[in-house]
C-alpha cells in the first residue's frame, strides 16, 4: 500500500463502530503503516450516529476523509450507509449491514424510514456488499459481535495477512469474548467470498 487508504466506518451508538476502528488501526500499524483516526460521536449514547475515519499509508498528515475519497465504507446500519455513501470513491467498496435502527425522529412520527435504501445504494455503487451481520453475529454467539463480522468482510478486501487480523482481535477483545469474536470474524470472511 503506497498510497493512503481511507476507511469510513459508520453506525449508531452501541454498535461497536469505535472498537472496529481500533481493530483496523491495530492491523494497519502492525503492518508498519502510519495511521490517523478520527471519531465523531453524534449523541451516540442515545442511538445517534457514530462515524470513525481511519486513514493509513506511508505518510498520513490528517485523519479527515473528504467526500468522494473513501476507499471503503463499512456501514453498520442501512440509513447510515445512505447518509455517508457520497464519501465513497467511484471505485470504492461499500459494505452494508442490513440492520435497521429506527431513529427518534421516525419513532415520534416526524419522519419515515426510507424503504428503498438498499436498492438505491445498489444502483449508485459499483462495488457493493450487503449482508445480515446481526444474524451472523448471533450465529457466532452474540449479536454484539456484528462489528467483528463486518471486519471479517472488510479483511477480504484489504491486503493484510489473516494472522494480523487475529492478533488485533486478541489485543482488542476481552479474553472471555475472544473465541466467539473469532467465530464472528470467520463468518464475515466466509460471507465476503
């Protein structure tokens, strides 16, 4: 990787977006890359948006990804994928977890949840991966491992050795949850094939 690679992780508070970005950062640094990470917590504790920007390469001067510059977007929820899709490069990869988390404005009836998000994204994005990460995480033993399922998918598109990902999981996941997260990661890898 001689150029800078930009990865945008978008989700809702409580989905593990920040932990996923720390796993990715660990992987990139283990491979000798300079990494910059930026987090935005928009009322995360109340189900608001959480956005993490990870930039990696030989010389990275800023943690900020501009619209149209993300090589990868990993969306933990449909509406967040839709909100941030304009950040993806023309040849970038969009990984979308099909989970829906209804925002407060929809719950109180002020807005409606768009019905055509996934079909709209498929039309707009050339390199599009859609999966039910929540279901796969539940199969692994814990729905909260959805973030690690998504990292498994992402790993198939990044040029880092599998061992580096496993080492990052061991460094970032508590020991009592490690085995189920390794299973979740493997399910994500399998889903990406």
